C-alpha cells in the first residue's frame, strides 16, 4: 500500500507517542513530514513511513465502510470547514 492522494483532504487524528496528546492534520501534511513538534509536550517526534502507512490504512478502512464521499462524523463535528486545522490554544 502507498500513501494515497485519495486521503490528502481528509483530517487524520493520531497521538503524540510521548504524551498521547491528539494531533489532527490533513493527509497531505502527514504524507510530507518526517517529524513534528508536539503542541503539548514540545517533544520532537519522528514519524516513519510504517507509522504513516498504518494511519492511512485505518482511514482507508473507515472510508470503505462509510463510502468514498462520506466524512466520518467525528471530523464533520470537529472541523466543519475545509481549510487548515485550527491551532491548539
């Protein structure tokens, strides 16, 4: 499986491995980054290809269960807009 363009506009949630703080970003962001700084604990987190594949696989499974045009309800409630995810306070 590859990191598909099909999920570029899908908001994906995953947790910081250091503090478990949830991070929500678009698939296009997740595809391109190699590391990020956690907004909560400020740890520099490396995110490898295998981890990205597992996140994408989970969202592909959700998409297949709900249909390609359907956004999972937790995303619609959390981020009703299609712009960038809001920054944490």
